[in-house]
């Protein structure tokens, strides 16, 4: 279970267009997405209190963005948000959006795709008051930082819960 939850996307990435229907079935199933997120977020099912230590309200779009699955993210964005819980700007219980996951993990194509929808809050803050820009800067994802700055809509002086700005985060890397 742990291997499957953590590495399924690496196996899907090279062939995501070929297996898209099968994977979309998984990504549209709230229970399966929740189970996978639970295992990935806490580093395995052997972790004490693993069932409470993961973000809830996670959607398939959160997962596809987290793992940089561009084709599948695009397919999920075509679904009517009113009919499913899969929305471009939905937040998990940690306050993270698909954009936050994509930017924080350095997935430029998915970050760009989400920005192009015009349906995302570029300065959305999670429970640590981190924006996608803070996530990207803190992890040294220069291409993502440039992409976010290029929009001219991002707050470059936003501060997280520790009063860290994107510049301070980037300098720390």
C-alpha cells in the first residue's frame, strides 16, 4: 500500500494519456484519493495516528497537481465543479490548493495550467499562511517563482506564520 500510494504517479507519468481513463476513475473517487493521500502525507501506514495526520478534503486534482501529472490535471479541470468536489481552487483541510501543491513541488506545467484557468487565487494561504509563491521560493523552485511573478498578481511581500517572505525563503535555500 505504501509503495503504491507513494509511487503510482511515477509509473503513470510516462503513459498518462494512455491510461488516463483508468487513472481518472481513481482520481474521481473521493475514498481512494483520501486513502492514497493519507498514506503519502504521513510517510506510510505504520505511522502512529496515521488516520488523523493527513489533509482531508483532498481531491484528485490536488493529487495530480502534487505529482505533476499535467494531462490528468487538464482532464480533471474539464469536469464541472458544481457536479463534483474537484475544483481548480479547492482547499484541503490544511488550506492547500492544487496550485499550492504544484508550485511547492516544482511542477511548472501544472502550475501554468492552473494559472491559465483564471479560477485560482494566486495568493491563497494555507494553515501556515504560506502562499504558492512562499512554497516555491522555500523549496528553491526558481522556474515556478518566475512564473508566479510574471503574472503581476502575486503579493511578493506576503508573510507566513513565521514572518518569512518569499525573498527570505529563497535566500535560505
